[in-house]
């Protein structure tokens, strides 16, 4: 009876294999093929990113050596195509070079294009907005500057200092010193802001009647540095 049971189970296993073996095997092979395809795609993506980063480094090297036109040319393929941060960085580089060449209108238009690109990383879009406003500050109504900079000029945000300075200057143009003074003081106390920006905003806060000096030694050191530079 045991031998009969074993033979019966063997026959059932063979029938089961004949019925489902091929579909299961095909499914396994398909899963392996998909996994292999993913590995190939992931490798290609990483290789493409590395290649684009290398090309962007070449553009930066040309810029540092003083070759503005050569840097624009090197960045052109990256700026024209791509979906990662290198495309936005390349477009920002081209806009910055246009600004350096005195082409303010062209630079502002390029910055605006990056700011409006929803596929670009948000930090690039915010920085492009700041750069565009800075270029057109004298021609923009204060209300427009305030509307664009206020969302970015919040403590803790990446561009708080740069956006806050433009926002404060727009408040001054409006005659709203009660908002401008405390804002300049807040920027001057921001340890993450560049020292030059902190010194400017500290002076602006003082001119508007707001005491922004928390550390006397630090302020004295800044004053000594400025005198030495003169």
C-alpha cells in the first residue's frame, strides 16, 4: 500500500508539473529578465549621471579659466536635454554668464525660464527667482518684489538671507521701515548667511533704528576687517 501511495503521489506530481510547470517556469524566467533589465537600466542611469556631471565640471573649468564663451558652449548640451539637476545647473550657469557679459535682459529671461520649469529641482527654481529679481530690482514695483521674495524669505529656508535682503530693500522703497529693520536684523543674526551679507544687513538695520548687534566682539572684529580692507 505504501508503494502504491508513493506511485500515486509521483503520478500526481508529474501531472501537476505537466499542467503548471511551463507557466511557472515562464513566470520565473520573466521575473529574472525584468530584474536583469532593471539592473542594466540602473547601471545606465548611474553612468549617464556620472557622464553629465563630468561634462558640467568641464564647463566650470572653462569658466574658471576665463573662457565664458567656451563655458557656454560646453554647458549647451546639458542645458538642452536632461531631467536631473545638471540640466538646471547648466541653465543657471548660462544665465550667470550672460549676466557677467552685461546681458541683463537675456540673463533675467534665462533665470525666469528656470524658475518656471516645474521639472527642475525646487532649490534651483527658487535661486533663479532671486537672481532674476535682483537683476530687475530697479525696474520692478516693490509690491512685485515683495510677492516674489516673501515666500522665500523665511528663517530656516535655504535662501532666507538673499531673498530677505531683497525683500527688506523693497520694504524700504515702500517706506515701510518698521518691517524692513527687523528683517535686516534677523538676517544679520543668521549664522548660515555669508559674512558680507550679515555685515550689510547689520548696517541697514542700524540705519533704520534697529539694534542688530548681539555680539560686541564679533561686531568689533567685522569693523576691524572692514578698516583693514580700506
